[in-house]
C-alpha cells in the first residue's frame, strides 16, 4: 500500500494592524483565496513602491512559495528572519517555507524551538505535526495534531492533516502486519470524514492483503457514493472477484466499469484505471488477443505511459513473451527508477526466464523503495526456498499379480551452492521377492550429481553412481549414470536430450540377470496460449542382453480449468523390441496403446494438496486381440510448515508390462520433504550483494 501524504499549506491571519495599508487588502484576499499568481503580481507592485515593507515582503514570500518556488521563498524568509529575529510571525513562515522545500529535518529542529517559545500557537503546533508526518514519525505527529485541534477545535486544515497522518500511520502499522490496529485507525478517519475515498481505499487494500475478501467487497461497495467513485468501487470489486478466482465475474464487472468510464474520458487518471482493469480482467480470463488489441489502442492514446507499458509487460508474462516483458519493464525504470511496477515486474520476469540472480536484485530494490512490501517479500521468500538445501525421502511398496513384491526406499538431497550450481546426493535401496518361487534380490544405489544452469534457456543435469546388487545366484556391481541437457529452444517449448544407464530391477529374476539398459531419450513439450499442450517422448534402449527397444509416447491435452487445474487428453504409446523374450520380461515386437485421460491438481497455494488422474484405454500386443486398460494415480498431502511437507500416494495399472496380458500392478507409499536449513547456504552473499 502506498499512501501519499500531502502537506496542506495554511494561510494565517496576521495582526497587521496599522502596518497594513488599506490598499493591500486586495493582495490579502488573493492569498486567502488561493490566487497566488495574482498575489505575487500584486505584492511585486507594492514592493516597487515600498521595498522595505515587511508585510509586503512576507506576503510576497508566501505567494512565491505557494506557487512552487520553494527555494526563493526560503531565501526571502531567511533574510526577513535575520532582519527581524524576534518576529514570531516571520519565524512561522520561515518554518513553513522549509516544508515547501522538503527540508523536513531542518524544519523539525526549528519547529521544536517555536513550540518552546509558544506551545499554544496553533500554526506552530500544526506545522510541527505536518513536519513529523513527512518524516514518518506518525505517532508523535498524531499527538501534536490532536493538540492543535484542542487549541482550535474543528479547524478544517487540522482535520485534513490528521486524516493524512492517520493514513500514513496506518500504512506503517499495516507494513508491520498489525492489520487490526491499522483498520481501527482508519475507522477513526471515517468519523471525521464519513465514507472518505482515500480512507476506504486504504481499508480495502488491507483487507485484500489479509485475504479478507468479504470485508474488502463491503468496503468497495460503500465507496460508490457518486458516479466517479462508483468506477473506483467497481474496479475494486473486479479485483476482489479475481482474488476469489471468479474470473468471469471479474471480467463482467470490469466491462461494466468500462461503460461507465466512457463518460469521464476527460479525467485521464480515472479513465485509464478503468481501461487498465478491463485489460487485466481479459488477461485473467486468458483472452490474450483481445487484451493485446486494447493495449495497442491505449498505446495510441497514451504513448510511453508507464501504466500502459506495464500492461504490455503483463501480457508478455501471461503469454510467455518474457523478452517483451523485460523490454517494457526496463522502459518503465528508465522513466522512474523507483517505479513499483517496474522493479517488482522485472524481478518476476527475470524469475520467469531463470535468471534468479537478477530477480533477487530487483526484488530487493523494490523493498528499498517500498519497505516491507508484501509481494516483494513473497518473491524473495520463494526464491530463497528454491535455493535452500532439502532432503527428500520416498518409500514405495509394490505388488503385481505375478506374485512379485518389492519395497523401495529413496533418499535424495539437493544442496544449492549458488543460483546456478546445485549438487545432488541420492541413495536408493530396493528389495524384491517372488512369493511363489521364493527368489529374492536387493540392490543399493549411491550416486552424486549436479544441475548447472547455463542460462534461463539451457541447463545440464548429470549424475553418476554405483549399484551393488545381491541376487539369489549372482552378486555384482555396476556403474549407473544419467546426463540430460534441458533446453527451451523457443517460446512455450521445452526440449530435453539425455542418456541414462540403469539396471532392469522390476523383480528378483530381472535383478539377478544383471541386465543393464542404456537409454537415449528425447522429451519435447509444446505449450500454447489456448490451453492446448502436446508432450512427446522418444526413447531408444540398448541392453547388455543384446536386445534393443524403441519407445514412443505422445500426449495431446487440454486444460479445462485453472483452479483447481483440470486437464484432459489423449495418449498414445508404441513399444517394439528387436528380440521377444516373454519368458524373461515383457518384450513384444509390437505394442500399441491408446487411452483417454483426465487429471486434476489442487490449488498450489493451499496447505492441503492433492493430485488425481485416471486413464481408460485399449492395448494391442502384437497380433493378439485388443484388451481394455485402466490406470489411476492419486496423491494427497499437507504442508505442515514452510520447511516440511508430506504426502501419501497410490497407483493402479493393468497395462501390459511383465506379461503379455492380464497384468495388474499396485503401488502405494509416502513421501517426506524437509528443508533442513532455514535459508540458502549463500544467503549472506545474497544480502551483501543487494544492500
């Protein structure tokens, strides 16, 4: 929340007495009614005739300062103060000129002296309160403005100052997450200024931060007291609908805002805010072409406007055009290096392209300009968690109708040493037996590896280790390894090229035979902006038993819902082996499988999470008649804290695997993940680089 505190200059009534000639009354009236240009001209004329007239000089100084030439005003009152060191009225005006010139620290010191001279002087007390407000010393400022209102009860200038002091104080309190206290302070403002727009907007913002959407909605509804404020009200209600994940409602509300705003095109700020919300609602509803058309229209109306640039950047973030986003955020920062949209936006864009170092930099810059800003803090927290060492444990129990049973325990740890280099350690233990033949076997795998990110478009993952197998007739040790080059060749596309050396360890008989598989694979995923996706995997395998395998899997899917994510699609799988050895393992010359599937994944922001998928299909093994297939998988878990989560899972499949037909496979287990450190190993370096 960003609250602007405005200093409202006071026009003091001076006891001019005989010093003021009647012919200066016109100039006094100009000052009192805010016609500062005319006042300046008037007193310039007076000073040509009476250059030493103290009153005319004082009034001229006020007119100059209130017109914006604060430095000249300070100079005028500094000179007057040196000539009349005991004149309290001149000292008051000198103090106020320091405020006009934003010399708040100097003004604070001077007002302290004035208060000691006369603690009951209303302009002095109120000026001191406004000075402390500008220095963000809101608690003392509030005490002083209340004192000013005791001196002059109901003074409109003091009431207005108190309103903005409370707004600033509430903002600071809310930054410290004392939300109830901040709301209580804002409610006091509504006693002085019923349904005040600034106060209501600040209240609504706090409700949005705390996800109190019901009260946010009530506050925005109450704001609609006139045609212009009704636009602000509906704009807020569209945002509330978005926070509730009711995107269609948000778009309908934003559309209504747009209609109302057509009557106020002359009010650039109001009209732009309505167009801005409508485009945002189009993006929320994934109507990217319509959003781009409206952004282009706005660009013609407001060339190089930072808010329009931010909309174009947001469009790029939604559609995967991250370079466009980076270019637009950089243009915003060229105009204003402290821009909130520019700094936080570019931090998110760098995160999206995989440049975490720059993402950290701009997230910290956001906090530099906007201390304790929630979204920036959340981004830094997300970045740090992604680089925090963790240990993950998975235990699985498997059964099939071939009388095979297995227990598999995997322990894996990632220890990021930088944003680019992430070492990994992995241990895997598997024991399997056949309950009929009584054959048993076990294996121990230990490997070390790393992930190195060359850039956001390319990274290399590599792992090497040893497997020690203890079969029922054979014991042996084998090297296992994996290398994958992960790339993003084009927008919304991922291409992985890799090699993996592993053992056939599905059951005891296979583990005992020491069959090593050398897999060469390619994974390709294509995303679109129309919720359609396509994933393909091709794998060629050569085995130490002189057999080879070709495997092709492809999936065309469509995302029906975003929260929870609901995806449906079609899968096709083809497998062929050079040699068919069904007595040892499933190795058909031709295998075809087609299936339809559905998958639902929970809202990622929730502490309880789940994933459920199911597929129905038809499989054809060589020339055998086709048979129906069914597979299902589910996962249910909970995030117990920021550092620990757990889930249980289960899966069932009757797709041919160990035998040609009639195969059934069941697996269930649990998974634990613990971030054993609270922050990245290189956290101090991150903090030092971003001081």
